[in-house]
C-alpha cells in the first residue's frame, strides 16, 4: 500500500505503548505513628477557639458555622497588631516548648 501504514507497524507501536504503561511504580504508604505529637495550632486557630466560645455565649441560637467563621475572620482582620501579637506570642511559646 502506498502512503498507508501496514498493520505490523501499528501493532508494534501499540506494544511499545503498553510496555511503557505497565512499568509504572506505586508508592508505598508509611504507617502513621499514633504517638507522634500534633503540630501546635496557628495563631489564627488559637484566636478562633476562644472566639467560638465567646460567640456561642453571645449568640446561643445561632447554629450556622459559616456565620461564626465569617465573624471570626472579620474580627481577626480588624484586630490591631498589639492585640494579635498576644496570639503570636502564645504560638511561639507553644511551638518552642512542645513541638520538636
């Protein structure tokens, strides 16, 4: 045949492609250590744990987690550096003492 591929060439290309696809390696997962210490909370999450408690006391009928999160985020952004530095100082203290 002029200009066309023969069936032999086509089947050889498919075999090569199949051979490449079959040689993939899989990663083995390492076992998680249950005694491994957890990483400390970031300053924002430290703030949010306290903010959630206060927000629940002020708004006991609010069941929306999104509303609580949005209110906490806007308050975090509006805080001055002096107030937010207390969260950062607590984070640094916990990070240096507990986390290795």
